């Protein structure tokens, strides 16, 4: 009888309770193959960190998993069910192909772009921006409050004064 997810340690059950795919990588610090596989796994998993829950586990410090009999081992889960078990892997391309087939293609990293506008341009724009309070302030500076302009004189007003 094969072990089900119910025979897993509570830590694994808690990690598997998610809508996202879960990848468990088991290694051992004394394992010669794990020394080479660890950096390859990290580099591949970095591209998928936004699409899956990825755990790197040390077999000496984590509870025993019934599907792990040697290291390095990678287990892929979705909805709490084991999809694939990799006991070791050949190279980064093979591991990337498995990730892509089970999780989906990773998005390319965005290329950093230079901003269209820079900080001096923004400061100049804000300095020349004319808002209502700023317009009142500019009008107050242009004409002193003591000398107000005289009201306009109309032709009818001139004839009545004589």
C-alpha cells in the first residue's frame, strides 16, 4: 500500500494546503550529488518563485517524508497530490523542462528601463504648475494691495459728470 498524503508529517500537510503548486527539494549536506544539484535547483526555482511554493529541505533537520529514499529528490505537488518525483536530475535544462511542464512557463524577467522623465523635469513641472492658490499668490506679487486699479469708466458715466 502506497502512503497517502494523510501519512505525511503535519509540517508537510500544512505546506501542501495551498492553491499553488508546491515543490519540495530534499538534500543532505553530506551528499556529494547535492552539492552540485543545489545551485542548479536554486537557479531554476528562482524563475518560478512567483508561480509555486518552493521549499529546500535538509533531510537531517526535517521530518521524514515517505517518498524520499535518497537525495537529491524533488517532489512536485498540486492540490495536495503528488504529480512527479525526481530522484536526482541531469542538468538545468532537464529540470527546467519538468518545472515548465508541471507548473507552466516562467515569465521572463523584466528589463529595467530608464524612466521617461527624471527628477529635475518633475521639479520644473511642479514649479511652473499653476494652481488656484498659486495663481492668487502670483497676482498678489504682481500688483501691490495699496494701489488698486480704478474701476472701468464707461461713456455714459462721463456725460453725467458734467
